[in-house]
């Protein structure tokens, strides 16, 4: 009997000690903020009041991040005279703590019951009109009407057009105020209304802005002709101006050579053609005029070339005499060299226009693909295989400048360049991922045109055109 009483005594003492131990722990537990408590969304349960104050001050001093579509702006609480009433919030914390029953809380503590979540909203003062003014400032910075696409000449890039966008200040204001009053949700997607009208696409009018912008400071005469070989769309800037034919006219000599050949060129003719088109050989060009086109008479070759150009509609392209002829020929008048508004004082021996050379290149391209003007005009004299040979020959012309300097390395360019003292030019077809196109460029400066002036200009023009046709490929043309 006594043993049983002793056991009970020991058990009571143990329970009493356990009770006192847990009561002591609970008292310490109530000395910190209760679990489940948050202040303006910031969890502070289990922390001291001082720690909670520090967390609040840190959170509410953080700038608000405002997103205007793709633009980001930060709003400092100080700019709107934001003042957090921390003491008032802590008084609410004490009221919540005091309202809870001690012994019921002790029982929940012993049973491990989850504390009820309580969030005390922020109490703060701020200048609402200052918040509205901040939004008005953002609207003034980023709102814009419908914007057309434009060319950025300094970087040779194109910016797409943008729909009208307007910040809805009144709809955005409560969102910003809510963020100011939150310790955790400090980012806001502002309400931006977009116009219904879609902006126009980037087209050749934008390309023209780019090219004319790059040429704006050139103090001579310039001409550019661009042809989209997929859509047929073209851009002509002074493309009907007469220029010296130079070596670029050898494209016409090559076409006529294939027209007069009875079959594929033999080894010697191939060598002469290659040297004419890649090394700008005047002597070899005259050999083709004399022996292939003219049947032994070089002037007969010149006449036949001129007749063919007129037949093809290229009325501004002619040779009055072979290359390196010393005798001044009879003046040949064309619509281009009869103009009075622009005069490049073109070589009287041979002339063309950027548009004529561009159209001839287009004819070769179409012929290589089985159709076009050349085959229609000379169905029994020129074949697609011969036109493909022409493109292959011109693609061997590697000079590393002019058109080639504006496209990525490895891009196929079938072209013929030419330059004399006052005139530099290049005419070719560029085969690019975004589409094949014709590009003809000519620059003229009275008396003398410096290579250091013309070369970077024409490289930039080529790069600008390449980027226009390849806006989706994100390739970086060589500089």
C-alpha cells in the first residue's frame, strides 16, 4: 500500500514539474509575437517587437517597381511623402495579443493547435496627389500615338512601328497605393491601353529613309537601285541617272557572249569570260566583243550589244566604242544623259544607269530559274543553264569591299564592280536567307572620288539593305 502511494506521489510531482516547465516555456512564447501574425503581409510571428519594427522599416523603404509594358520605373516612397505609422501598428499587435485568453492559449500550446492567421494592415500617411503626379510623369515619358517604323541610321537598324499606348492613370492609381501599403507586393503592372490600329510594317519606304540618311552628308551624286527578287518590289533613288559604264557594263557583254555562243563556252572562252568578270579585263572584254559577239569585227560587236540592250528595254545602256578606245565617238543621246537636273558627266564611250543594270541582273536571275525577259526575248539563244553559268561566274568576283563588305562572310554575291577617277559603283545579286535581291550603287564626285570616302559608304549601304531583307535572322554582317 505504501509503495502505491509513493508511486502516485512521484507521478504527481513529475506532472507538476512538467506543467511548470511547459508553463515557463509558454510564458517565454507569449513574450514574442504570436505565430500566424503578419504586418501588411510581412510574417513576423515568433519575432520580438523590435525585430518586427526593423523588418517593417526595411520593407517599406524599398522602392515600388512600376512596369509600363516593357519599361520599368522605380518609385521611392519618399517622393510621395510616405510615412509608416509603426507605433499604431504595434499597438494593434498588443491589442490582438491581449485579447487572447492566457489559459486557452496555453492549452492550444500544449495540444499543438495551429494559431489563427492574423494580418494587420499597414497604417501610413502619404500624398495621394504626389502619387498621381508620378503616374502623370510616367505617362508623359512613355505614352505615344501610333508610331510608324523608322530607320536608325547611326546603327543601321530598323525599329518596328508601335501601336498607340496610353497610361490609364486613374486605373493604375489604386494599384500603386496598394503596393505602397504592402510590405511584400512591391511591384505593379500599370494599366496601359493600346490603340486598335496596328502600325504599318517595315517596308521599302523605311529602307529609303535609311539609305538617304546614310548618304545625307555625301557631297556628290548618288544612286541606289534595290529589287526584291521574290516580290518584285523595287526601290529607286536617282536610279535613272546616267553614269559611266565602267567595268559594270561587262555584265551586258557577258550576256551577249552567251547569246552568240552556239553551245557551252570552251576552255579558252571560259577563261576569257572569267578574267573579264573577275579581274575586270578590258582586253578580254574586247576579245569577246570582237570574236564572239562581232564575228571578227569589234565595232560590229558594239553595235549588236547596243541593239540588244534597246531590244530588252535598257535604253540608257550603250557602248559607243570598245574599251580603251582613244578616238572620241559620236555622241549618243539617251533619256538619262539628256537630263538637265543631275549630271555626272558620264563617259561618252559607254554609259548605263543603276536601274538598267539592276533590271539586267534581274533578267539573268529569272532566266536562271527558267523564265523572265531574256528567255522570252531570245528563246532559242539563251538557256537557264547559261544564265546559271553567268551567276556562277559573277559569284567568283571576290574583292572584299563594296557590296561584299556589307554582308556576312560566306554570303553568295554575284556582282560586277567598277571604278574610275570620279565614279565608283557595284551591281550585283545577293543570295540571302531572308530573300534574294538586286543591289546597284553608284557614287560620283566631280574631278575625283576618294576611295576612303566611297568604300565605307557603299559598305554601309550594302549592310543596311542586307539587314532590311534579313530582319528576322539576327545575323551580324561584317564591318
